[in-house]
C-alpha cells in the first residue's frame, strides 16, 4: 500500500471512529506499528489530525477531510448520481458547479456526453454549456474541453476543497445568472437544509443558488438527514435531490413533502 493510500485509509477510519490507537490502525491496515506512528506524526504536522499518547484523534468537532482524501468514498454511488445529474442539464444552459467530490464527478459526466461534444444545436459558435464554478479542480478538468465556456470566480482558495471563497468570488457571482446550480453538500436535512463545514464556502454556494433558475443537490444517502455547521439554503429552495437507492423511503417522502423532487439512482 502506498503512503497516499495509507494516509487516505487512516483519515477515513479517523473520521468514522473519532479516534484511533496505533495498534488498532496497524491491524486494520496490515502494516507495522512503527509505520503507523510515523504516519500519525506526519499527518499531525500537516494539522490533519491531533496526536495523542498511543494514537490520534480528529482535528476538532467540524473536522473536514481534504478533497484529495475523499475521492474513493462512496465512489460508485457518486458516479451514478453524477450521470443522472448530467442528464438533467440541457444543451446550451449555464450551469453552476460548487466544489466537492460529487460535483467533480458531475463535471466529468458532462464532459463525456456525446450531444455536448460540439456546441449547442442550431447555434453556430455557441458553447455546448457555460460552466460557472468556484472550484479550481473542476475548472482545470473542463478547461481542455473547447465545447464548454468556463467561468471561474475569483477568491481565496481553500486547500481542503480547492474552492475559491470570499468577496472576490461574490463580485463575479453577483453579476451573472445560471439556469441550474448543482450543489455538493456535506449535509442535507428537511428541517435544517443544505449545509457545508465552512461558512465562507457556504456563503458562496448560497449566492450561486440565488442566481440560479433551479437548484439540484447531488448527495449520496450518507449525507441525508445530517447537519453541518454552515447553512447553504433551505430544503424548500432545492428543486431536485439526486441520491442513491440506499435512501430511506421515509426520508425521501419527507423531502418530497417539502417540495423537493427526489431521484434515487
């Protein structure tokens, strides 16, 4: 197992359990205790965990696993969700994409849609889609697609999510409108709405929702019924939730009663 794969596994175990001891982690990953001690020390230096006597704990109550270490979590569900979200976008539309692993998969699903390969039908020279995003990684992946017009907000980059936040991003979003905003969230609840860990990230996502004709939340079922620190928008502000088939029937019903169309794939 490579160091990056080992670190990703350690951080995911830490998020799930809240704390790990060296011997437990060594057994789970089938490596030596010395290797785990070295990993814990190096991750602590990067402020990705807090070292304790004999182990480690998460870095605070609102711990956020950096994007590069989240890509393998619920991967198959996220890819199915992304494909379904991409099918809800019409050629020629302006699409807002927030940062996150699921929205990154949405960007990839849009990139491989055959009907978007050469611009919008019947409009010579027009882009197949206009993509507005504050996510550096999404803009980087789509910038090589000549059929797409990419609009990247300004702002200060968050290393956890590669998202640009702050007043510079506000300035761009306040001057545009989009047909659809696709939100990646860490929590979505009927009562508490869609939420993120970081208040600056939530503020940008909220503004993108306000500038959109319709709002889609793309979230696997593990995010549903959960709460997070910073609210993005109410459930009533969301038109469609695209999730996986593990969503509980009662949960889906409550979202639908709040006016949210639920698509489970």
